């Protein structure tokens, strides 16, 4: 009898505790009863937002809230998201999307040169990938024009700062920047009557655990414009690049830009989103502080498709704490013990790419759709001798946005918003450009020592107007590595196609080699696209050839990156002699090094003689 009473009392206690959980006594719901639930695991308002859940009236209940409606902002995320998501918070505080270290560093390098310090958007304790502590200065202390440019022009995509004024590019700060998406106008459009139409809020109060492509597009639509290129969109700015029909684009975007349609990336066309390739470590970081994006990014084309001689790698899930198990919990097909997960270029498991029955499958993280990955290892097209250094996207990129002649004016007689300091300060920026290209695109050696597309990065002519109206600089080309020179940067445009660029295009068109638009006279190649501020050096190239001698007049940024050398250019162009007869990559001659002396044998002399007749 006593045991029965104890059991009944326990059941009553449990029932009452469950009831109190689901019937929250908080006064928050008196005003926000129709507000969307964040998620099944986020059941209490004050855990995230703070405030007094028992007080009556807005002023009293809101008095101790974390931030102004966004508890995930960096100013308060330690008290909010960090309480439950410490692992994620410690990663995101050092991710490039928060520190913007690469953007700040590269602007400084190409505008004034390094002063030996590491500048981040915020101070703190950081470690590099070797575990060594980094000495950090805040970008607020970078009191030169490149610091001003970052704070007033570039920092709006930094997740530490919200952007509530840019149509279609509006986003929150902190964790909410990705997990609580804003609509184009940046106003709440959910069911809560007290919030409807209010600016500076997410479209809904429901959390998005797996951000979609539009979330990424709100920031990655400037500079390289990779989110546009991936979706098959292009901001032609009212005809700077002719498109079919010549009409303005049908899609409006931030900065009153008109978007036209181009061919999308093959992965996007198949239904894949940004997060299907990129891991959480690519986006949120892995706890280390990197100084450039290519160092933090851990994925590569070869991970799923293999390289010329090496197959993709996989690792079987055998531990209950494997990160792929945790990250895939909200996927339609969660990872299970025993699955063979494909590994990234850094040797970590993907959470959505696996090997099964002789096939590599990629699962759409949001859609659950399974995509079969084609492995190219050992195929003739990918084992051409001499192509060992080519990045996959050197041949498979269909469009690479290139903005030539960027004219930047810094006017000290006007004021502009410093988005890091949060106030208007003297000095405002404006920009114009000369010329835009999508194809063809120049190639050079990137930071990995591999041949990749490059794009102007940034090709800037700077004008500085002093407070009295005088010009202290007029269309000034900044110095890089001690010389006044224009600059190009290695780049992957995210506009990939199944069909590669034709052999004759790269080997027969000197624009791909860095000569830009050009004329050929005997054994000299001269660029033709110039402007009044660069009357001797073409804008769209970085090489000239004078009597067989190749000269580089513009730099390629990033460590160890450089233009092709004279010997590399000549070897590339020499292949064009073979292509009229040997136009297929399957031809046996491409399984061995090309010997130009073969043209002197009897067969080739006869063929050339017949051709000349």
C-alpha cells in the first residue's frame, strides 16, 4: 500500500512538472501569444532573451533583457546563446565571418602595406592553427584609409554588425545573422500583432537550424559575387556587360542593382544549396583564427570527385561522439555508426557525404535529396600530362566576374557611418567602375602553387579629397610590395559547369594567360584595354610579351601567388600547334610530355607541307 502511494505521488509530481513546462507562467505570452516558437528545444523566453517573466508591463518585464530584441548579438551572446551552445560560440567568435581578418588584412596590404599587426573586428584571445597565441588589435585602431574603407564600406557583411537598411541584403548580427533570416525589407512578417511590420527583426521568430542559400546571398553578393554566380544571377549594372536582349535585369537587389540570368552552377541546378558542400567549420570556424578565407575553408572538389590519380577518402564512423553524428541530427538521413563518411581536404568527416555500394552519395542537408557524385580519377581528360597543377575550376568555371578600373573617392568634407564604431565620422566613400567581364578569365598561380582563375583584387584608383576640397591624391594607384601596380587575386567564382573550357581556348587565346584584350605582332603581344589613368598598362591583364620576352606589370596577391612565367606561357601556347590534329584529351600524345621536336619527323613535315600547299 505504501509503495502504491509513493508511485501515485511521483506520478502527480511528474505531471505537475510537465504541466508547468508547457504552461509557461511567464507574462511574455500576455503580449506575444502568437509569436512563433523558436524550436522544440527552445521553450522558455527568458533563457535566451533575459528580462523579468513575472513582471507586468513592458517596461518592467523588458528592463533586464539581453540586447534590443536580438540576444545573439556579440554584445550579449555570452549570456544568451553561449549558456547552452558554448562549443559553437567559441568557434564562431574566431571565424572569419566574425573577425573579418582576411578582408581587413588584404585591404591594408594592397592599400598601404602591412604594419606588422593583426587587426580583427574585435579584441580577444585567439590562436592560430598551430596553437600559438595571436596578438590582436581592433580595426578601430587602424587609423588609415584602408581601415576607414573597411569600417565604412566593407564591414556591413561582418556578422558582428546588423544591416537593416540594405534592401535584400539585410541581416541581423551574431548567431541570428544565419539562424534567424530577415526578409528583403528587414521587417517582422509573422503572426505576432505587437511585432508586425517592425524593422530590424527577423521575418519570423522560428529558428532556421540549416540556413538556405538566400541567407548566404545576403552577404556574398558583393566583391566576388559568388552567391549570385552560383544561382545563375549577374548584376550587370544596366549593361556594363551585354547580355542576351540587352534589357535590364528582372531581379532587384541591394544598391538598386539589376540582376540578369546567366547559366547557374551545375550543383545549384541539381538542387544543392551552399551548406551541402560547405561544412559548419567552413562557416562557423573550427576554433582557430585564420587570416585568409582559403586557410579556413576545408572543402575541395577532389573530396567528392577525386583527383587525377587519387580517389576520395572515407572514414567509418565508429565512435559515439563523432561530430558527423551530432551535426546530422536534423537531417532527413542522420549519420549512423558504421557509415563510411567522405573526408574533407583537412581530413575531417563530412556529415552528409558518404560511400555506399561503390558510389559516393551527397545528401542535401535541408532537402534530404541524394545526389550521386561522379568520380573522375584516372579518366583521360583529367590525366593530361602538364595539367597536374590545374585547379578543377580552372577548366570547369563558366563565368568569373571581373570588375576593371575601380575608382574610389574618399571625401573628408563629408561624414559617413562607421559601422564598427557605430557613429558618423568625417570621411565618406564612393565608387565607380570602368568595365566588367564574365568570360574569358585570366589564369595565374594561386597561394597553393596551383593554376587558378584570378580577378582584379582590387584594381583601385584612389582619390582623396581633403576637408577644404583640395585633392591630396588623384586617381592614385596604391603600392603593393613596394611598387605602384594594379593587382589580381586568386578566385573561385562558384559558377561550375560539367563541360570544361575547350583546350584551344586556353592554349590559343592569350587572354586566359593574363594578356587581356590584345593584338599579336610577330612574337609580341600587346594589351589594348587602357584608360586615361593607365595609358601604358592594360586594365584587364598583367602580362605583355615584347620580342618573345614576357613581362609582368601587375601583381597577383596572396602568399606565393604569381603570374605565369615566360617559360610557362610559351609552353602553353606551343600546345596550340598540336591541337588542330590532336583535339581530344583521349589522344595518346597527352599521356606523355609533348615533344615539339616531333614536328621535324618525316610524317609531320609531310603533313605541314601538304597543309601549306
